[in-house]
């Protein structure tokens, strides 16, 4: 069988596995939208300003993608390593590429689903839509932002893989939570970086979440892009990608050779 056929088969299996637990899918899909409802809508100063509303939507959309990738991999991979069936699948001659690619496609699919409600809620419950209807911003930014959100999730996907291959399932839950919230806060996904102190803002510029946030806000809301955002994001993606590959090979070598 070709690699593409194997990837499709693994993707179908993993999507069906996710859909067998509807509450998990629903909660992960609505999580960023609920954050928008509880933390953004009560702030009249934000919802009445189209650009501020777009920035809030961009941050929470990235928050949802990050949580989907990090928890799906950090906890999901660790649980799979403890699952006898998953261990058996890893011994098959198909190799590591099809199941890994399938997990990435599955995570991106459900992350995409989480973007739709937060986008609609942001557009119709705040003044964000005015930025496009008045001609201040072009409509191409909407689909471009969705692609950027998914692409900016890559370093967190690799970070989740690293945690999943190095930790047991119980440890992975704790480590993922401990890593997730400081990264989200420090990257400006919960609180705009404009409210940070100078020291915290300087530290924030070195985080992948801040780089991803700045890029998403630039594409979606038309704000200036920090010169360090793209190099920082690429550097984190390469480093975490290399560490994820190392962790995968380490786990494969210890358990199956």
C-alpha cells in the first residue's frame, strides 16, 4: 500500500476514535468560544472597538489551536503508548510516518472546527465585522488568518509530541497543563502584551506563543509585525521538531528493538 493510502486509513481511524467521545470533541471545539463569551464580551471597551475585537478573536483562536495541538499530542500520544493496540500498530511495517501524519491531520481538522464558532461569535457579538464592512480591512484576511492559526500551531504540535513520547499518561497530563498556561499567558493570549510590564514584555518576545500571537494579529487585524516574530517562530518550530523526532526514535528504540 502507498503511504498516502496508509495515511488516509490511519486518519479515518483516528477521526472515528475521536468522534466516539462526543463530549471531548464538543468541549475542545467550544472552549475558545466560551473564553470569548466570558472574558471578552463583558469588556465594552474591547467589543466596541473593531480592531481591538479582531485582536481578541485572533488571540483566542490561537489559544484554541494551541490547546488542541498540545493536549491532543501531549496526552494522546502518552495514552497511546500505554495502549496495547497502539503498541502493536507501531510494530507493523507501515512505519511511523502514516500514524504520525494522520494524528497531525486529525488535530488540524478538529482545531479548524474550533476556529469556526469563535470566528462567528467574534464577528456577530462584537464590532469586529465593521472593520471589513467599512473597507478598513480586506476580506482575504479571514481565510489567511485561519491558515496562519493552523500553521502557528506547529511548534505546539511538536511540543505535544515531545511530552507524549517522554512521559507516561499521568505525568503527561500534569506536564501539559503546567506548560500550557504559562505559555498562553506569557505569549499574550490571555492578556494583551500592551498591559505587560517592560520586563515581562521582553521575556515574552522569546516565547513561541508571543511570536505566533503577533503573526496572527498582523494577518487578521492588520497590526504591525514585530521583526523578531517570524525568526522566533521558525526557530522554535525547528528546535521542537528536532526534539520530537529524537523523542520518537528514543521511544521506538527502547520499546521495539
